[in-house]
C-alpha cells in the first residue's frame, strides 16, 4: 500500500492521463512512421520506437499499480505531536546551526527542490515519531547528522 497526500495522488493520476492520452499515441505514430521506411529487420529507428513504447507501457503499468494501491492520508486527522508522514518539520543542524525545513512524503512524491523528502531517506527515518525539542541522529553517507526538531506542522 502506498500512503500519500491527496495532491500526490492527483499528480499521479494526471501523469497517467498524460502518458495514455499524449505519449502513447506519439509512440504508436513513431512506430508507424518507422515501419513505413521499409525492411524492419534492419530498421534501427523501428527497433528504438518499439523499445520506447515498451518502456512507456511499463511506466503506465507501474503508475496504474501505484494508483490502485494508493491510500490517501487525511491531513485533518493528523497530529503535530510527533513527526509522521506528511509532517512539515523545521529543524536545526546542530553542527552549524543551519535551519532546514522538509516535508516527509512517500517515495513517489519526493522532490528535494520542493523541500519534500522521502520517508525512506535516512533523515526522515531519524525524524519519525520524534517530538519538538528532540535531537535526532541521522546516519548519512558523510557521517552522523544531528538535528534538533524546532517545529512540526502540516
């Protein structure tokens, strides 16, 4: 089961629609165009178009599976007592006093540019179930990162 926000779910549905309505017809057209160029046994363009279509079909299948298994989390029922999925966490790096804010999301919603980190990352794993004021240690590739949780919101 894939837990996610309503926004994340809607983004996946929109991406699936785009792939099925726009990208798949383009892939089919590319195959037809390559087929019209003659001998298929020596037609690299045809082989590439078929491979691209297969990758696209696989991506569509994975998206459909994720959407079918999705469980939308109702933010109104969440508590700010401790960090959990969909928590927006303001924290301080204890080594340099740098302030950071991340929202803990499902793996398929993660986007570092938007400040959304996957629940599967070392930082999110260290934060889970901790409260404001707690200092947690996240084991990252560069060593141990000590973070103080300053605020939890949604």
